[in-house]
C-alpha cells in the first residue's frame, strides 16, 4: 500500500438533504471500489495504490455530476511513498476509537 | 451548535513514531476540551461554538510546538452558520459505520 | 515573521456576483490589517505573527457573515515556526512571476 | 474552460533549498502543459478541461518523486462545472493585484 488519499466532495445543490443524497452516491462509489476506506464527517479516506487512488479521486466528481449536481468542488489530500509504506488508516485511528 | 471544524496538524519531526507521539498530544488536548470530536486518519473534526472552536484550532499548533516540534503545519476546514445548525458529525457519519 | 497562513472563504450565497462581493469584503478586511498578503484565485496568503494571523483567520468568517452570508465555509493552511523564519511569500513566488 | 484546480505539493525532503528545488520542478512541469496557471505562495492554480487537469494533478506527485523526494504529500482543490464556465483565475485575482 503505497498511498492514501482523503477526499471531500461538495456538490453545488440546494439544501442539506440533497447534499447528503449526492455525497452518499459518491461514498457508495468509493466503497464499491473494494479498497479500504474510512468515512469521516468532512472527508473520506481511502488507501491503496497511488495511480488507482487518483483515478478514483477523478471519478468522484463525475459521480456527483451524474447524481444531479450542476457543479462540484472537491478538497483532496494525498500521501504517496513509492518505496515502503505510508501510515495505514488503522494505525492512525484505531486506538482513538477504543 | 453553530460550527464544526476539522484540523490536521503536521509537526515537522523525524520518523513516524515521533510524528504519532506529537499528533497524539494534540488529539489528547482536543479531547480534553470536552467538545464532541471525531478522529479520522487525516484530520480530527470538532463541533461546538464557532469562537471556541477557532481558539482550539489556534492552540493545537502551540501544543505541537510544546510537544517538541520545531515547526508545524496545519490544514483546517471550517463550517459556520450563526443562525440554525450545521450538519452534525453524527448525522454525517453514523450510517456509514453501521 | 514566524508564520504564514492561507485562507479560502466560501460564503453560502447565490450566484457568482454575490460570491465575489462577499469575498471582496473579506479580502478588504485582510488588506486593512496592514500585514503582507497575496491574493490568489483560491486563497489569500498572509504572513506575520502566528497568534495575530490566527485571530485574523477567525475574524474572516465573521466578516463574511456580516456581509450577508447566512453561513460560511473556510479552508485554511498554516505554517508556524516559533524560532527562525518560515519561507516568505516573496521568496516563494517572485521568481515565478517574472 | 469547465474546471480549475489548485495544488500544493509537499515533498518530504530536508531543508528549504531542497524543498524549493523539487517544488520548482513540479511548477516547471505544470507550466510545460501550456495551460493557464497561477503560482501562489502555497499552491499553484491551473485552469482548463477537468479530465486533463486531474491527469496533471496525478502526474505532479510522480514528478516530485522523480526529482528525488522519497515521499510526497499534496493538497488539491477542485472546481468543476461541466455546463457553463467556472470563475476564471483572471476574474478572481486581477483587480487585487492592481
């Protein structure tokens, strides 16, 4: 596992319910990739191979548009270490949720 | 509850162990505020009163420095809605962790 | 100069014109502080003393609300190095604009 | 022009000089794409076609690694509006630099 990313997708839609509906479609897509992910209140973290993760990040905005948003903003964090491993999601959060 | 923030603190230290040690001190401080918070792999979300949250955000970097980091970077997201409520952490993430 | 920050303020208003009007009020406020700043397409960078900068960051959202936004989001980057200096805005960008 | 992005690349290298050297290689790459871009103190904004921009964002981290960084972090902002136009860099910043 050479990379992890975190993405917040902000569809430009009216009202909290519609916002949640579109964001949930994006999260469903992320989960459908089968990669290990972690849904937080502002962003969803995903870990895996760098190139695959960046393709997923790109697709997230297409998903939001197809779900009905006329435009979309996104905020993305990336960590990439080709040789060796990045810190895993589990190592970062598990102890804090016990 | 008129605001929520998410903060990632990146102390400039050597090695994953030292990084985790300093970040854990920051997370301990955030938890010590008694506010509702949510630790994720890249950032910790906190919800409460806007002014109080921003004071906590400011203090986080002081904590990292006092924990031994010579310098620190931080990435902060803010949502603030003086009248009415922002979406709660619980509403945003609970269903995704069932 | 021990710190620099960059802030993007996103007022929740309708239409590009209203968005620009509110963001311009925030930028005017930042300029009024007299600190060295740099307005970019997504964010405005400011350099100075850490505590003062964080107070300015906090005030930016109040400015957006007072300018008429019912709610506001913000994305903030922070670099803080109590001893020694952070890289200046000038050192970072001047050569790229020649 | 249906999209704009802003990217901050943070190679994990020692010292400000080496940091600037690697970041400059990334900025040179971005400029070599021929797209309109804007170098700021924390991030470089680029505007163009969404899919092309996201491919450039992905490549930036490969550039940093090839330039000698053992690992790299990045912070990316995205605005995408398939129908119609996003706000241009020029519209956003020109008046503030007069």
